């Protein structure tokens, strides 16, 4: 990394710190991020991966408190536990941790853009990513998307056409899955880089499975199901608005599985899906901020240059541009589809922000 890139990264990080600490008063948090913080506290207190405050629905499966976490993915709480161990337990520790993750996203995205496009585009990426207000929102709310974005970006950056790099990419992607379960939907999308199901792709899948194996075994021991997650019974109906309470299944002692929901409330569920599609179409541009239109015009103006660049890379045997575009389009589409079935929060799309801005 040259001096110009370092100065630019330092500049945008200073702006991010000032924005988050001074203009918005620091860590804001949500009920979800309080859960993550509570899990981290219990981890460093020797209580294991447990929660002290439970939803009525969880008592059906685990009728004791504190109870093993059966809702959240483990990646972000484990990361926070490490942060609390080093920096102590405070709001500023969470904010500082997410600013660090933001720096990792910028650095990994810089090198990713430099690898896939060119040096000038990498510098522009730093500006667009570093001055993106939705990034600041994600930092302030302390949700796991920033960690998942960093892990996914590093996975794409470190991927290469040899076994060592395939294994490293699989390691980072596996950790992304353990941070945000929805990321597992991208496993088949990685085929755009491997081009076909071959030995390297099988090794990649094996690495991801090995990374997640400990968590799957833990779920078998505690719940009798490696894929057990309370969201399976709560998120299908969240947003349907029965009784004007979007969270009513979480306040009930009656589990509502997917097939029960679509057979009992088919019209309400179809309405939820329809509203979800328009919701994600409306919120997707937010992740590019006010730079969205400029990015479109920039791509139109430089399409000839980009085509020439891609042609030159093809001649050198390095055709990365088109697979990256396909990975983004298919990945976002599949993530939106899977998110239609849960609480439909568009912050899940933030994980793709580095790739969107690069492209």
C-alpha cells in the first residue's frame, strides 16, 4: 500500500471517528446488539454461550435460565468477548471494535478493488466506502454485519487458483457464515470463481464445513439438531402483523413452523413477501448513499475503459471482473430471497457493500 492510499485511509477513518463519537454521541445499540453483548459477557464470565433474558418461545425448547443461546450466530459474540477481555466492558469498547472492523472493510476492499479493477478505482473505493453514511449507521448500532462484511471481503480477496488460497478463502467464508447464518446461501455462488465443481471447490466446501463443525456438534448435543435455531419458529411470521404485533410468535409458547404458517395464514404470508420485495428494492440504494447515481454515471462513462481493462486481463489469463459482477448480482438476489422469509431488515445487505461500491 503506497503513501497516498495510507493518507486517504487515515483521513476517512478520522472522519468516521468524529462522525460516530461527536455527531451522534457514540454507540446506540438495539435489542439485538444487547443480546450479542450479553452473550459476550457470559462468555468472559465463564457461563458459556448462554443468555440471561429469554423469549417465551425459547422456554418451550429450553425451560431453564440462563439457557444456551438458540437464536444468534456465535461469530460476533465471540469477537466481542475478545474485545471485552482486552478493552474492558463498555459502550466505547463496542464502538471501537466496530470502527476497527470498518477499517478492515476499507483495507480489504481497497486491495480487492486494486486486484479486480485498478489502482485509481481502489482509491475511489476508499472514498466511497469511507464516507458512506450507512457504514456509520452500522458502526453505531454495533450489529454483526460489519464483521460479516470484512470476513466476506477478505475471503474474496484471498481466493486464488491454488489449494492454499482456496483453503484460506474457505476459512474466512466459514467464519462469515458463523457470523451471519444467511451467508450460507452464497456457498454455491462461489462456483462463479471455480467455474465448475472440481477438487478445489470440494476442498473449499470441506473447509467451510470444518470451520462450522464445532457449532453444529454443539447444537446436536444441546438441541438434538445441528441446524437448530429459534428463528426457524419466529421469523417466518415476523412482519405479517397478526394482531398488529409483528413479534407475536416470539411472545407465544406455541412454535409456528414454516409449513404451519403458510397453511394457516397463506394470504398474510404472501402479503409479507410482496411487501418485502418492494422494501428491499427501496432500501438497496441506501447502501450506496448519495454516491449511487454518480457510480452509475461513472460506470457508463468508463465502460469502454473497463471493457479494455477486462480484455487486457483476459489476455493475461486473469479474468476477474465478470465473476465478481455475477457473484454480487446472484449473491444479493439470493440473500434478498432468503431475507423475505425472516424479519426483512435491509442491514443484511450491508455485507455486500464493498463489492457493490467496487463494481
